[in-house]
C-alpha cells in the first residue's frame, strides 16, 4: 500500500504523531535536535495544501504546549513558512518572491525578539546582514532540497518493493 492511497486525515495525523515523537525524543535524549528541527517541515510535502497547513499549525501547537516555546516559533517562522509557500505556489517567480518577503519578515521578527541569543561576534561586527542574506538563499533552496529528498525516498521505496 502506498502513502498516496491513505485517507488524507489519517495521513496528516500519522505524520503529526511521527514528527512530534521524533522531536520530543531528539530533545529528551539530545540526539541531533537541530537536524530534527530542520526536518520537521518534511511532512508538509506528503500532504495536500489544506492538510499541510493543518499539519504545521497542530505540530507547532503541540511543540509549544510541550514547553519548547522559542523552538516552536523558530521552527514555524524559519522553516515551515518557506516550505508551505514552496508547496502552495507553482509559479517560480511568485514562489521565490513570497519566500524572500516572508524570509526577511521572519528573520527580523526572530532578531527583534530573540536577537540576544545571537553570538556577540555577529552583533559587534554588524554581520547580521550576512546572516540575513544567507538565510534568504537557504529559504529559497530549502523547499527544493526537501522535495528532492522526498523523491529520493520514494524511488528507494519503489525499488525495495520490487525486490
């Protein structure tokens, strides 16, 4: 049975449970917590547009309730929003311009509220602009890279089914 034949509500709930448990386990045992946080939007690519928004909101609420408030805001603003935009819009110009606009907005929101968490080296040498430019490039490539990872996993699973 392929993942595309499953009821979308069931698929959304399974993805929420899997990624939430993965997040909590990685935080509890300190096993690659930053990498797991970056992979949280991966479930969006397996869902349709409406269900991907539900996935994002419910997952962030669960993480927030668990006590990881700063992480939930950062995951949503810095990782989930670009992937949601990438998954929603098909025209490249619209997609990348919206990702850039929301990336700048998200970066400045995070910088305004949590800028004190940055290393002093970036604050003293005025390198936050470099961080912003690197994040804009990352945000524009992030959805493509996750989509490529999804296709590689699907190809691997198809090859294993025929063996």
